[in-house]
């Protein structure tokens, strides 16, 4: 890419160009894409119904071990359900929760951050107090406490995580907005008589999108671990819907006889989270030159 | 730091504490389901008896008033009665606390012991294979789901190789009289080295599960703090004095680099208290975290409420302590 | 004349960067004798600091010395084992820095930072003696009630006191060579004179060799018998200070002089040098000053060497002979 072309690109486009030059990040993005595709096509590619129990296949080992067979490549759990199929369907839960939570949280956080940073005054105080209060809880304690009260389920997990998650994009956007407020383009818009709504959404918003994107991917890894942790404790998605966290929990009682039941879903979480962390590092390097060395 | 600044900082945490209490209060209050019905679920109480209980619990009063009552009681440590222990919630909390604190402290000390040398090494050998390997490992560490890591450790070190016990806090035949509640201290007070060893062996895996991901995070903080300090003029000046490399790194550089590290470590200790719930569940560790998880399924709401409030307040206080440490360790900031 | 205490020949220090290697010090020669003071003048980035960090063996990676010979008291510092070089550093050759606030470690008391040098080089046998010597050193640089202030942290000192304390630390082991990198820029006129007087005294009485790095030609004119002017990594002119200032033999030196106010003619218009220092990663072999030089001609694009220019002087300008006195 020549310098002239670079000059013609928007900050977003420039960032994407830099991201594409980062091989590790690209590989990570490919892994994420693989997970997404697997989740989307789970009903068609899964060899079995994830809820299909067969007690004759109870704790059947993966295909490459003695007693395994290729019809059930990763073996079966304590109810004789096919682990591969459950992993594929479990990916749907993890990714769905993460995507919805991150999107809603990003929208709320961005709007709140814009309002706090641009309007200042009591809006800022109010939002600031709320943010401080939510940050006053360790994340897991907050989530477990709320889930305990609201009861388990996909719907509630999403709500509980959104309650806290918006804080992170809010803080970033507020900071960026405070800085943008003093910029010439905002001053100019104000001088031309633009209202606060127009300035926030049309002038400032496009300039804070890159950091929001970086924060959102970075937080996504965390949200996936949170969902898995809640499901592990039995506070998450309820059976028979398979979730990676509850699959790990199911296998705990059979560690001695059937290590694969617990370890394989955990490995899936680790791979997905690692890929997201790598990709978000790549995004951060590409979009936020200030953070390059950090 | 002067007393007035200390007070000012303390004063700033008050709204947060108040907000945290409000949220905890609302968590319970806005929960669908009537606590009286839950409490009376197993008894054959008449509607009149239920009304009396409702009145006794203050549940028929307006919300703001109930919040004030809740706050007042919380300040005196009155969180009601734990349903299934049939004892005051506070007593049950205090009883379980030492096990959790012991585990948390072990984890954070382990994390620091691992993170500081690795972070320093990465900063000194910046942009070499060692630095890159370390950042890869630390990325791995922060991506590790804690509950799974614990199970993996059990699988390898307890089930497979039998080096460490599978769970619990000690062997049942090695119990000693409870004095402080901290088993490592109590066994030593009792002069039972065998029991001390057993306690230590039981502590190992949970502490590693909790501590290593934290070490990964702290190592990054150490590395970046150290890398920044190493480019400073005072490190150059210290080298120009002819001091040994070790003295320059470990005294001049590290003392300054540790300031942000200690701060982050204090905040992380607060997060670990929360992470305990998972690890204590995995390892059957008889601490507060496991009690909370059990209480959730037993619908023992007063205990859950008290514990969540306790965690949050501790977290806020640790953040405050982190702030104090930052100022206290940094002579430049000290006023 | 005695052999010089410090003699540098053909020093070439390179910093690899993403945009290619930057030669921060290019073929630098210099000599400083015992009791002598050499002024090194140039803008920031001219290579004056890098040259002396190379001498002291304090280059930050990835910077490294590619070629040259650094003789100190007859020993080649580049061939010296690390431990021996460290033993020389702080003991026989010391560094004083521009900004004491950043040069002093904020986390240690002044006393600790002075005694550290004394104890490391075994100049004081124990902490007691070291503290007594530290107090004496601080008193010598003009810090009042020094003994009581040993346990103060740097931030508790005033700016001037900090600067003098830092210089006291540099001089603690009575080094034979002091590299002073803009040591008095932060001080007011009185304190500056006081510190420079101290250095003059040490020069006369102890034979201290002084390398005074500065962008302030006035200080050099006053304190250093010899001067060396650096530009874009190269020495462009050197010689006796008086002659260089009176009759510069390089357009850059002349430019520097014209950009300074003069005491005897304060109303003289100042002429800052127009243009920018060339990008050190994109140099051609020609004269590096020619893009800013009023005397530049086509021949300036050819490589230029440092040539004798009379009166024991050297100049890196092909038109030096033509420069009017």
C-alpha cells in the first residue's frame, strides 16, 4: 500500500489494512470464523442429536482410544450423548450470548459515554456514579449474585452480563468524547448551530468507533468465560441445551474413568477465547497506535 | 499522604459503598417470588401467620424505608438468619471466611512470586524470544477458564499422578483445634507438622488454579512497568555510577516498577475473592465462596445477599487500599 | 604534551530502526587531556550525547558501536570486559545529566544515592564514613545543612539543589573524566556560575578532564579552551574556542553564532538557521548541512572529509578556506 493510498483511507480502513498485515491476528480471526461457521451449521454438520441419550454408550471414549468408534469421534458423556455434537451446539450458546451481550453493551455504553462526556453536568455525575458502583463489584460476584436472584436461563444470563458489561465501552467512549469536545471539528459544528444530538451522533460517534470496536472484541473473550463459568456452576443455560460450561461440570464426577468428558469442552473454550484475545490484540495494534508498546 | 487527603479519598468511596449496598438490596427485593413464601415453604403456615412474618420482616413497608432498615442492620452485621444453618448469617460468614482468605492470600502471593521474576526477565530481554514466549504464555494464562484449569490440575496431579489431594482443606484424621481458623497457622500452633504439611498440600492445587491466571496478568503489568522504568534517566544514571547490573535492575528499577504492580495486585486480590466461588466449588474448599454457591441452590437468600455485599465492600476497600499503596510507595506523589 | 586521557578514533555508533540503520555518531574523533575542558556543541540529535554514551559504554540497545577505538588512560574501552568497564564507570569516568529530577531515583533518598557510589567503589569503608563523606560532598556543591538533608527524597529538594546534588553524586568518587551533558541548563545564572566554578577548580587542582556537552555556545566560550561542533552525527568543526567563535570555518558554526544574542551587541538581529536537520535514516554521502546552507554549491553533494583549517582547527566544509574572517 502506498502512502498516497493510505492517505485516502478512513481511520477504520487504515486499521483494517494494518490488521491484515498481522499474520497471527489473521490466523486467530480464521479460527474464530471456523467456530462461528461450526455454530451456525451445527444442525446440519452434527453427527447426532445433542440430546440423544444412549446408556449403552455411556462414557464411550473418543474414536482414537480403545473402545471408541468413528461414529462418535470425541466419545460420549455420562448419558451416552455424542460429545462432538454437543460441542457444536454448545458453540451456539457461547457465541450467541457473547455476540448479543457485546452488541447491546456496546450500544448502551457508547450512548451513555457520549452523553456523559459531551453533556457533562448532572448526566455525567449520574452515569459516573452508576459506573463506579458497578465497578465496585467483582464481576463474577455481581453475575452470580444476580443470577441467583433472577434464576438461570439464557435470557437472564444475557441481561445480567449486559448490566455490567456496558460500563467498559462507556468509560472508553466518555474519555474519547471529552477529548473530542475540544477538537476543532466539534467547535465548528457548534458554531454552525448543530444541536448536541447531532454533534454527538454525527460528529463525535464516528471518531470513537475504533476504540469501541477494540474494547468490544477484547471484552468478548471475557464474556465467553463468564457465560461458561455461570453455566459451570449450574446458573446458566439449563439442560438439555448443551453449553460448554455445563459440559465441563457434567464430566467432573467421571475424571477417573473418562477424562474426555470434562477436558474437551474446556479445550474448546480455551481455543475460542485465545483466538479472540489474539485477534483483539491485533485489532488494538492496528487501530490504536498509542497502545502499540503497551 | 496527609490525614485530610486520606479522609477525602475515604469520603469518595462512600457513594460507591452506598450504591453497591443499594444494588445488593434491590437484587433481593426485586427478585420474583415472595421471600415469606420461600421461608414458609415447608411449614403449614396460615395466611395470617404469613402476614405476621411479613410484618416482622418489615416487608410491608415502602421500599426506601426498607433500604434504610437494611443499611442500618448491615452496618451492625445483622443480615438475618441463615435458613439452613438456623444461625445468624454473620456468624456463618465469619466462620467460613478464614479458609477463603487463606486461599486468596496464597494465590496472590504465588501470583506475585511467579509474575515478578518473569516480568522482569521479559522487560530486560525485551523483543527477544524470551519476551515473546512469555507474552504468549501470559496470553494463554488470561484465556484459561479457571474452573477448567482446576479440573485439569486435579486430573493430572491428583487423579493421574497422585501428588496432591483431590480436594478439601485437610485430611479428616489430621484435624486440629480451631484457633484462628487459618489452618496453616492453627496446625503450627498445635505443633502438628504433619497436619501443617497436609494443609499445605491441600492448598497447593486451588492456590495454583487461582494464582496462575493472575500471575499471567501481573506479569504483563510487571513487564510494561519495568520496560518503562528501564528507559528512565535514573536507571541510566545508576549505571553511570558503576553499580552492578543486578543492583541497577533489582533495586533502582524494580523498586519503582513495583509501584503499579502492587496496586494492581491489591485490586486483583479483590477479584480473586470472587473467583474463589468457582475454585472452592471445584476443589470442595470449605470457604465462603462454596457456601454462597450452595446457598444459591438452597434458596438461602439472606446469606447470598450478605456474602455479595461482603465481597463488594471488600473489593471497594481493596481498591481504596490499592490507592493508598500507590501513594504510599511513591515518594513523588506523597504530599 | 602528555598523551590525552581520552582519545576516540573513528567512532561509529548505529541504531537500527524500522526505516533502516541510523548512524548517530559517524566517524567521530576527539581527544581530551587531563585538566582540559572540551565543549561539545550541537542541536539535539546531532550525536553529541550518543558519542559520550558510547564512550561510557551506556548505549541503550539496540544501539551499538560498529567501529572505532576508545582509549581511556591508554586502555581500549571497547575491548575491556564488562566488569572492568563497570569498575571504571562512576570511579574514573562519570556522567552528569541535564535533568536531575529524572536522573535521581525518586524512590531513594539523596543520601542513599550518594553513599551508593562511595560504597560501590570502596571509597568509603562503611556506611558511617560514607554518610560523612556524602555530607561533605553536598556541602561542597553548596547545599546548606547537608548532613540533615541526607534522608530527604529528591522531590523534597528544590530544582537547583537537586541539580547540585546530582553533580555531587557524579563527582563523589573523584573521577578523572566528567561527561557533563547540559548539566547547568536547569540552573539560574548564579547557581550556574557556582557549579561551573567548582568544575574549573577541580580541573585546575585535581586535573579533572571535562567534556561539556551543551547547545549553549556562551558557556563554552567562557569555560572551555577547545570546542567541537557536531551536526547530524558528524563533527563539522573543531579547534580552540576563541578562534572558532571569532572566525568560524563552517557555515553551521557561523549559523549557530548568528542565532545567539551577543552581550556586547544585544540589539543585533538574530538569525535562526532556516530549514530542518536531514532525516538520519535517509542520508546521502554529501555534506549534511547543504540543504540549509547559504554557501552550498553543486560540489557539496560529493563526500566531504574533516580537513585542517589552520590554527590547529578542523572543518568539514569544502568552502572553509573562502570563509571570510
